[in-house]
C-alpha cells in the first residue's frame, strides 16, 4: 500500500501511543517513533517526514526545546509539528506556537479528530513542498533561460561584428538570418532577403567542383567547404570561400543550414596579379629567346647567300656559278618560308576567317606532293600517296589545308634520312576524313610530343640536325590552328629512331 505521508512521533513513553500509531497506519501513513529529541534527528535525515507529533513532557529535553531546535535547522524547519499533551490545560499554547508548533492534540485522543488534523497538516505540508519544488524548478528554468538569453545575445552580437557573411537558412534553403557582414558583402539588406531562397538571392558557380557534388557532400557529411563565385546585388562577381553546415535538431533531423562566407576577392586578385606579372615576365624572356632563335635562323641562310654571292662574283666557271645561284635560290626560299610562317601565324591570330568550299582532299594532297617532288627526288625518299577511292567532299578552305599538309609532309621529308619512306594516306572515318602523314624518320621523344604543337617549340634533336631546313618551330602551331578552325583535330604517334605518324581528322561538312 502506498503511504499517504510519513509521520514521526517523538515520545519517551511510546507504549501510550500504540493505539494512535496503529490508527494512523491504518489510515495509510508510515509512522516511526523516536524515544527522544536526540533519537529523532538522525531519523529525520533519512526519509522526508511530513509531520511530527511531539510530546511536551519528556525528561531530558522537553517538547518545546526539541521544537525550537528543529526549527533552527533549515532542512527541517518546514516540517509541521503538532504537540501532544496529556491534558489540555497543561499545555502552554502561546509558548507552543512561539517555538513553531502548528497545532496540538490532547489525550485521551479523539481519533477521528486527530486523523482529520493530521491529514490536513500532512496535505498542507506536501502541497507546500510541491510548491517549493515547483518554485525551485521554475527558478532554475528561469536562470537557465537567462543564461541562454545571455549566450544568444552574445552570439547575435558576435554575428554582427564578424567580417564573414553568416547566413542561416531553413531546410528549403530559404534565408532565416543575414548578418551585417552579409549586407556589406552582397549589398542586400537583411529585410530584403529574409524568407527568400538563397539561390534566388545569390547567383553562384562552383570553382573546383559542381553543384551536384557540393550538395551531395553537404547531405552526406553535413558539411561542405570550398570556393565559389557569387554575384552581388549590383552584379559584381566576387570570390567567396564558403563553409556550409547542416543544422540538426536533438533527434538529428536537419532543420536548416548555416553558411560562413569569406570574401577572398582581393586575395585572389592579388594572386592573379602576381600570376599575370609572372606570365608577363615569362613572355618577355620567351620573346627574347624566340627573337634570338629567329635571328639565328634567318642569319644562317643569309650567311650562305652572302658567301655564295661572294663566290659568284669571283667564279667564271658556268657550272660553279650555276651551283651557287641554285644555292642562293634555295636559301632565299627558306627565308621566304620563315617570313611566310611568321606572317601566317600573326594572321591566324587576328583573322580567323576561312573561305569554305566543298573540297576534294585528294586533290589538295596531290598538289602538295607535286610541290615537294624536288625534295623527294633529292633525298631519294620512297614516297607514296595513298587515297581511297570516292572519298567524300569536305567543307574546307583548300588554300589553308594545302598549308597544313605542306608543313606536315615537308617535316616528314626533312626529319627522315635520305632513302627513307614517307606515306600520305587519306581514308574516310565515321563522319570524318582521316589523313595520315607517316615517315620512317628520327621520331619524336614522348616529352617532346606533347609540346611540338606549341609556337616556336623545336625538339633538340631537330635543332641538331645539320641541314638547310631553317625551322622556326612555327609550322606545327600553324597546322594545329588551321585544323582546329576546321573543327578538326590532330595527333601524333612516334617512336624515336623508327618514325612518326601525324594524323589529321577533319569533319565532313
Ligand atoms: P620546325 O620549323 O622546327 O620544323 P615545326 O613546328 O614544324 O617546327 O615542328 C616542331 C618540332 O617538331 C620540330 O622542331 C621537330 O623537333 C618536331 N617534328 C615535327 N615533325 C617531325 C617529324 N616528322 N619527325 C620528327 N620530328 C618532327
């Protein structure tokens, strides 16, 4: 049976109270009995007592004294005390109330009345205790709330003084808060953006990743950070380093997101500036080297021409004079070639217009072969022009394509030893025409293959070849530009010492 309260009876002659105790127990109370005030104190500390029945006449310390002591202990002072007296006229009621008593009963007991009083006081005490508990709970809740408010105020002040934009959103990414820095960085006032979708307010693109990847990371890890380009209210684009976290409730369910965005535009710009400076410096050195190279390339044929002229003036033998004249012609045409290449390159930079017309590729290739016939014969090259029958027409600028294949075949002939083989093969692929220029020449080292299409790039091996070919390192750069202007592509395969294959793919009209 659950007790309705806990009563402690303090009396030096408890036998007298047997009856009372029994009645109270029957009424549902737990009843303990102490022989004296001294015995009572330790018992009080154990389980909370709702009421004390205290005998007045006790030998060592009378009831009044026990009561006064009880009331002096903060922990016990609220326990109601009812005095017990043998005779009503023996009790000093004023004194009893003075020392803190709440009521009194006299023997012989009127049990119904005693129980009624006991019940009232126990209930009152329990109510008071509940009230006190409630008040204690409330005040700790209030204190907690105050602490939280202070913390929140501190946080929101912090939010407003930091220089990073701090933006929080709900689950649907609608803006919930937008701090001062966000106003300063993006130019939008908080009032203008609250409730709006973040994407609608700030247009952005990711720098090193895609939107899908960033969102996937955010959903999976609850966090994403990286660089984004964002647009401000006035349209300017800024570089932002963004750190986004998903906010969850106590059950781990997402309730929104918060982004801390740092404007790194200036930092990026100064890095870009450094890079620009570096590129400028690089370009200047590059140009200086190139000019040195070209003047060297030009000087070689010029020296040959001058020497030949000098000898021409002195020779009378027609055979020798003819040889010198031929030499001069060859060198002059090399010079023309160099200048032509430089001009073509600069024209390609500024005038990317093509005069497109339906073109027979085999016809272009035949013209190239005819033009280079003297070199082929001179070097005793086994030359094959292999074009499949009925190749489709392509839409191309035949003059420019001629330049492409003159360059490729000239290189093939040049970088192949005498008596080697050069094959030009044209075939049709899927939606394209493929032309291969295959030689059995010196080949190109893998590290050079990636760079030979750059302007002015010449592999060391080519430089060392002692010959009249005054290379500029521009030929393949021109070739690639023209091919790309035709929406085609070029690739090279080569093995040093075995030969090279240049493959040009040109789309059908
Ligand atoms: P260059 O005027 O030096 O020939 P190109 O742009 O035509 O300039 O070629 C760049 C470099 O590519 C050459 O210097 C040479 O090293 C290499 N190269 C081009 N074609 C061949 C080839 N068929 N065989 C070997 N090396 C080649």
